[in-house]
């Protein structure tokens, strides 16, 4: 029972990282129908930013995290402007290939600049474990879950209550109609990328708490699983991304706890396939009409 | 109205056969005189051409976006090599080459079966959902190949340590013959009634269904034909490399094949052939600057996509006969045949 609860917390921790990353995929997909393969690599850049800030520049961990968020945001907007904007009118598959190209470019640049070996990131959170009754809960797990839930709430507020959020929903509903209503489509799309990439920066920080190392290819599997989480929950839906992330994280933790860690990736994709077969738009895909 | 000269059908076949024979002879001649390294690159080009042409059936002609092509390739590779290893007694009766050909055929059939099994559920979804579900299937195949031995106590795939000592039966000759066969079969299939049914699904699925085309049947057909050739390419790959590891056939391998198809132009066989060739040669040619070769590769990919989003060849397809007709007509002072009139 005890191990089960530990694994559950573990799963929630990993799951909330997946959920944060999944939101980035989900928002971008909602607004320009692009599977942004480079999103996972933005997280990788975020992790390296934290590593440089702490080890080379000697910044306080909190500042390092802020730095990562800023760099990720700028990088996300830059990628959108340079690589995706020229292709907005092209076939969607060309856009997809461009995203793959950007992803490969970032990975290989990182490999040249930082080397192929893993860099160890100093721990960001240094606090003793919390004792609840007879069990010890790690502070990083609590912080991860709390931060991601807060980000999720903030994002929901942004999308539902602010003017920019309304513009985002309008553009994802119908780009041309939104343009006719006087919404600045380019700004809105840039803003969406900025928010998604900022979340990726936060995700990078939380990921570094859980697995304190950075490698050039760390983003690809993380990104893939987060993307699966987004599809599982219903792409374009904020609560969907959260549920999808938690499902994937917990499933993975439980499979690993059962001693079948080599099957973990397989189980994740099997869950995805089963859900898509019975509910082709994901768990919350249909009920949420607003796609952002 | 001036009459333009058209080359009659049997002559067109003869021309194509002549071209193939010339290519085969020059290729075989080259393989014997050049370095072994170049011969290997030449074989790899052939394997990649089969992969790109086969994926082009599902992407270019059917209009879907499967991201699990490497999965089919791995099924074919493992089927072929396990067959060749386990059925080594056959070599006494029919010889090594024939066993390998049998293994390749088996690889194609088993892959096509997987194509049907995966295609029926996956093709119910559309667009990106199809992409992600085929990606899922591809990854599951990889995980199963990695771990099936330890789970069931078999000694078949040897998991992560890799299947070793596969007889290296792949030669330039059988790669070339299979490339030619694949291109010819895919081409004739796409020009047939079934091919037109597949194309109509790409253009408009609802309209196709309204015209009485069994969309599910044709989608599954195209998907499994695509898987069939991927399996054969996998078998060749196994015989080329001599060692197999499931992690070779990951998600990135599928992406690599997709890049070949899209870069060449979706639905253009010539495009697939050219871009498979270029994208195989390019990383080899850039080996000198090994650090920067992948950066160059990805930059090139982005730049081509930004400036030529439909791929290098667009939907254009090459026909030697058409070219000859044009030449004859121009020389005879006649108007060339309109583009698209002459089939290959």
C-alpha cells in the first residue's frame, strides 16, 4: 500500500510535468494545427539554460529558472517567426517537416555547443522531505504538482477571462473570420507560442528537479510522451492536457513499480491507441469546443 | 490540326526495359570497380528508395500521414533474418540466394499482414490522429521486439543486444532488381483502377464514397501494399547490415523516411527516388565535417520547406517516353504532346 502511494505521488509528479509540456503542444495545435515537434527541444534548451546559469554564471536557482522561462519564450517566438510564419499558407505536411527540421537543428546545435554527454544540474530545491504521518514526501514532488496546477489555473484564467484569451479562442475557431473582426492574427499566434514556450521553460525547471541532468536528446522522448498526453486528453483542451498528463505519468509509474519498466513506453502508447479507438478525439476532445 | 507522334505502348515498355538494362549494367560495372564503401552506399540508396516509394503510397497517393513506417520495416527485417537463420537447412536444397529471396517475400507478406492489422483500426482516424496512432503502433512494435524474449523466454530477437550473424545476402543485384520491381509495380498499380480509387480517396474521401468506392477497403489496401514494400526493404536492410537492433527502427527512422517523401514531392515517384538518393548521399558526403553534417542536413530541410513547400519535384513525374516524344516532335517541327497526355 505504502509503495503504491509513493508511486502514485511519483506518477503525479511526472504527470504534471507531462501536462505542462502537453499544454504547449495543445495550444499550438489548436491555433495553427501544427504538431510542433520542436517543443520538446525548447525544453532541452531550457534545461541547458538552467545548467549554465547555475554552474557558469553562479545565479541563484530561482533566477536561473526565470532565465530559462525567458529564454524559452524568446526561442519559441523566434522559431515561430522564422520557420513557421512563412509556411502558414502551405500544405500542413510541409509545416510538420519544418518543425521536425527545427527539432533536429536544435538537438544538433546543442550537441555541438554543449557536447553529447549528460551535464549534471545542481539541485534547484534544497529542502528536507515533508513527513506526513509515517511517510516521507519529497518537497520537489509537492512543488512540481503545486506549480503545475497553479500554471494550469493561470492559463485557464488567461484563456477564458482576458481579451488576449478571447482573441486566441477566436483565431483557433476561424482564423479568417477572426481577422475580419479586427483581431491581429500574427500577434495572437506569436503570443500563443510565447505562452506555450514559457510553460515549456517551467516544465524544464520541474523536469530538472526530477531528473537533474541535461542531454541534447532529452527533449524528444519527453516531448513525444507529452504530445501523447495532449492527444489522450483531447488536443486543444486545457483540462484534457492535465488529465492526459496525469494518466500517462501514473500509468508509467505503476508499470515501473510492477518491475516492468522496459514496457513503460509500450504501455503509454497502448493506452493512447485504446483511447483513440473508442474516443477518436481524446477524452475531453468533443465536450470542449473551444480550442486554444 | 497537326498530328503529333505518339510512341506506341509496346515500344514504351521496350524503352523502359532498355533503360533498366543499361542502368543495371552500369551499376553492376561500377560496383565491381569502385571501393567497397561506395558499393555499400549504392545499396543503401536502393533500400532507401524502396522505403520512400513505399511510404509514398500511403502519404502521396492515399493522402494519409503514417509515422510508423519504420515499424513495418523492422517487422520485415526481423522476419527475413529469423527465417534465413532458422531455415538454414533450406540452403542445401535451393541455395543461399533463393532462401534469401524467399525470406524477403515472407518479410513482405508478414509486414503486409501487420499493415492490415494496424490499418483497419488506425485508418478510422484522420490526419494528425492517424499520424499519432501509427506512431504509437510503431513504438509498440519496437518495445515488443526489444522485450519479447525476456518475457516469453524465447531466443528469437535477442532484444537490446541485437540479432547478430545474419547472413549478408544483400547484393547490388538484388537491391537493384527489387528497386525496379517496386517502382514498376507501384507505378502500374497507381495507373490501374485500384490506383485511381486510391487517388480519389486522397482528393475527397466523401465524394469517393458517394461514387461507390469502398473507401475502407482501398485505404487498407494501399496501407498494406505500403507495408509490404517496407517489409521487403527491411529484409534487404537486415541482409545489408548483418546485425539488427530494435532501436534502429525508432520514431526517428520513420521521420527520416517521411522527410525523403515530402522533400521529393508527395505523390511523385521521381521525387521520392531523387530525394532518397540525395538524402542518403548527403550525410555520407558530409562525413568530413562530421560535427556539422546533421546541422547542415536539418538547415537544408528547413530552407527547402520554406522556399519550396510542395517538395522539390512537386507532383511532377518523369516519363522517358514522354521526353522522347517531345524530342521527336520538336525535331520534326511539330507541337510537343501536352504534358500529362503520355503515360509512362
